[in-house]
C-alpha cells in the first residue's frame, strides 16, 4: 500500500469546513473514490496546536495514484483551489510505502 501525507495549518474559524472537506467522508475522499485504487483517507489533528492537521491518503500503489492524477488532474487542481482559503499553510510531507498487513 502507498500513503501520501500532507500537513495543513488551518485558518482560525475554518476548522469545521476543513474537516468536512478533508475528512474520511469529505470532498477529497469522495473525489478519490472515483478510482478503484483508492483505499481511504484519515485525518489527524495536533493535540498541542489545534490549527495543525495531517491527512493520510491511502492508495493500493503509487501507480494507482499517478494514473488518477493523470486522468483527473484538472479536477484535482480545481478542488485544491476551492479549499485553499481554509489554510494558511499546506505542505506535502511525503509518500510512504505501507505494509498492509500492519494496518
């Protein structure tokens, strides 16, 4: 399995909108579900700084994600712009290989 991890600093007052968009049943997860290679999304919030969130997008493989991006690149960018105003900072932490047996 393959996981992409993002860090976000969410604007004060926008937390509920952010959670609705980036959570496991949010806009991004529904968008990704167009791909059979998408597994799930998890959302975590820092306990020491409540403005910081992390998303974990799980895919069957990096190839599945790359194919999805190729097929849906314009829609991906559009959705990203839609939610840009909710955050003060967005940073891709990285992509990781995940042993599915450990999950």
